C-alpha cells in the first residue's frame, strides 16, 4: 500500500495571516510570525517550536516554570529571556522546547517522542531559531546576509560580483570576517537542527541576541555566495583581515582570506537544499544524502545520527525505525541498512567501506564517520552502470550473509597517489610513495585519439557543467584539460592577461591541480599516449572561453576528491576510493575487482577474502562501464552474472513484533 504523502508546501502561515489584517498582528510591535489570538487554531491557543543548541549540558541554571524551579542549560535560559523581552508569547501562544517538554532521562518517553518530531515541527505555527547571544560584530553579519539576499532577490548578484572584484570592501569593512565567525557557531553543526530547519517556514525568525534575520534571507545570502561570489569571497575576507592588521599596526598579510567552508557548504548545500525540497514537496532524501548529513553534523549520542534525521526520511523507512537507546550503534546501523535494502534500495552498499569505526560489516555504512567526501563523484545527472536493473538480493536464513547478483567487469592494475594524511584542505599534498604503477597497460579504447578522449572523459567523470548536470559533449574536445597550464604561476599571468577573473582568483585551489599532475605525471598509459605528462600542451587556445574551461577544471577537482586514479588490467581508466582513514590493508590494492551490481548505479570496488566472502572497498568509476554497457555484454554473452556474498551480521538481528514494525 502506498504511504500517504506527508509532504506539503509550507504556506500555512501566509494562509492564516490572510484571515486578519496585518496591522492587528503587529499592532504591539510583534512580528507577523507570531499570531493574534483571533487566528489561534486550537481551543487552548497555539504554539511555536524552538530550535537551538543545548550547549554544555552540565552548565545549568534554574528558571521558574509554572511556579516550579526547573533546571535548564545557560543556552536555553538565554533564548527564553530573549523571547520574553521580545514579547512574542502572549494570549495563550505557547512555546514547545525539547529539553522541557520531553523527559530526557526517561528512555521510554524519548523513544515515544522522537518519531513525533516531524509532526511537532511541521505542525507548529512557526519555528523560532536561537543562534546564540550577540557578539561585537554579529550585527555586521546580519547586514551582509540581508544585503546579499536583496541582490539575489533582484537578480543583481552578478552585478555585485563585478563590484566586489573591483572593490572587495564595497559592502563595508569587517562584514566578511563577521560572517565567517557567524558560520562557525555551534548551532549550524548540530544534527538535530537539520530537520528543524528543513521543516521551518521560510519567514522563520532567527535570533542572535536582539538581532533578527529570516531563514529565507540566510538561504538567499549564502546561495548568492556559492553561485556568484565563491572565489571573490576570499578577496573580500583578505581585505577585511588586512584592514584589521593595519589597525593593529602589524602590516599587511597575504596569507589571510582562507575560508573555513565546512559550515558554508553544510548550510547551503545540505540544510537549505533539504528545506527547499520540503517547501516544494519534492522527493525524499536518498540514503547517501542522509548519511552525508549524519557525517557532517554532530550529535551527543551516537544513535542520534539516525534518530535525529527520522523527521526528514521517507515515512516508509522512518516508520520501521523505532528508537531504542539501549542498543549498540553497529546494531542500529546494520538494521537501518537492512530496512533500506529490503525496500529495494541497494545504494546503501555503495556507501560501505572496510574501516568502520563502529564495527559494522564492510557492506553496511558507518554513520559515525565525522567527515566524508561530499557527493562529488556522483553528479546531479546520475550514472546507470546497472542499466537501472532491479536489485536481486538474498539474506541467509541466519542473517549471517547477504548475497547479490553482480558482473565482474575488470580488475585494478595500477593506483594513483593517496592524499597525504598530513594534508589539509589548503595543502592538497599527495603521497608519491603510495603510487603503484601498472606493469602493463594496453588501451581498450583503440587508437591514440580514442584513448586520449576516454582519458579526458574519465578525468571529468564523463559529465559537463559546473555541477556535472549534463552529459559530456564532443564540442568540449577542442578545449580540454590538457591545455590548461599545470603551474599556477604560469597560469595566473595568462588568466590575468585574458581577464579570466574567476580562474585568477583560484589561488591555493589551483595547487591541488598542480600537485596532482606533478605527482602523477610519470604514469605510463601505454604506447598510444605515453606518460600522463605527455598529454599537456600547456597552452590555452586564443579562442577559449573561461566558462567552458572553468567547468572542466571544476569537474576534475570534484572527481579526484577522495579518489585515486586506477588504470585497469583491461586497459580502462578508473577511479577507486582513497580510504585515507583506514590502514594499508584497507586501501584498494592491485587485483581488486570492479563489480556492476543490479540495483547499484555505480560500480562497487570489492575484494575476495580467503573464506570466499567479499569485502566492499567503496564505490568506483570505470570509463566505458557507467551507462549499462556491462548489461549489453551479458546479452552478447561476453560477460555473465555471478552471485557474490558479503558478511552481514549475527543471528537474531531483528525481532518481529508485527507484520509492519521491526524493533530496532
């Protein structure tokens, strides 16, 4: 039976406010986000929900609640005082707060209440966000975000970009430093806030001290940075720091201006993206998206990596997950994976790895990893390595094993460098000693021109566009990656001569390009094309356009993030995971296999253990097998399906209490 559609456009506030004149709602200076008694929906009144971060749980004070002393964290006390001073909650308009309304010490109550978070936040009149107290420069952040949002709403962000390139402090000094500090607030990295913000109306108020901004303005302001000001923002931040250092008498510095972009990505690419999907009633998040959210955010309890996202899961999945705070994380993660798999979703296996922190099998993703490669290797235009064939899965009766149908299409012959364990986001250092050169490479693509084209397509993941949202086009062959200078010093002068401002602003990011090619340049790729380094003309054609070159360059940077170059025994170009957090045995090795699994859009990289069972090393890419080619070879009887089996879990993993519910 099809689940009821729990998505609906979040226009409730506008509909209700339309019942009365706006002047009635704001006659006392109260924002229209807070309703008049005339439009309360319930006989007892109405309510809003509070989104905030708890802060240090043992750092508490007391408030008076219905005449009773009640302990709360200092963060919550500050939020309640700010709301009281604002005068929002009058005339039976009430506030729901998790720390007060749920007995956090009662596991049964938490188990009952956690699945109701969607009902609470989606059903409240509005949500109010407390970002924390005001700082010396928080007002500058709100001014900057409001201004950026105004330019975005007027579709004038491109004009603003030109002005900022000419005059980085055009919007005022100190605002970009303030914004970076604002984005580093703990609130943004708290896992529970993801679903709270996703379900909130766009005109929700976000408070910092007595300063206010709407959630819509935050989204629009950060979106404009991502789309229009991504490179110029560095110059703006550097200009701010130069002014600060001058004021302090410390002179200029060219080392400032490097953004900590973790939360900037997380808010715009993750939280705001989900909020937009919720607002428009679009499809539910994939397993990979949920996993990335869990990995990008922090939760005080490991089990909340799952439970804290129930409100934004597909309800078919969410209703099977009954919170239980007595089990181990590995048991929860394995059970959740089985729920997804048994509903026909084998993409969960693609997120597996051999180095789980929580002790899950390699085919079960670990939700505790603190950071993951962003979903760069799977662009918006998806692959279909399995030709969208339905999954064929088999759990053993004792649940020790999971078997799937797969086609082994190739094996690893050589391996590119791992990212150095000492490297950070700025350095992009690769470990040359981790390279494993192929013993032999005979191109499966034919002529030198065909091999060169296949390499180009592999280097950009066979996708074009800044986001990888449309297929590779032959017109791009006239301007490929091999015509961009390797050295940034050489490139910068050429970019400035051409007026290629976005390329000229790349700075340290271009060092990733430069160092990758320096380390991999001696890779021998057969007599057809020689070494990788031999591919470069190192000279940009005069008729080249910056946008086309920038698209390919950014696609390359996305593809290599978290990946190792891997020529195959069959003479193909491939990518495999760079398992930087695992030990040497958990890295991909020569002779590991590429498998096309029914139900998985991308190939799996797997290894056969001595006991006949297979281990998942991660997802992969192999040029020439990303769009269903393996299934065509099965039809021609040049390849065939085999059954591969993974270790799964121990006996009695699930206890069935009804036909519809599993205790987990």
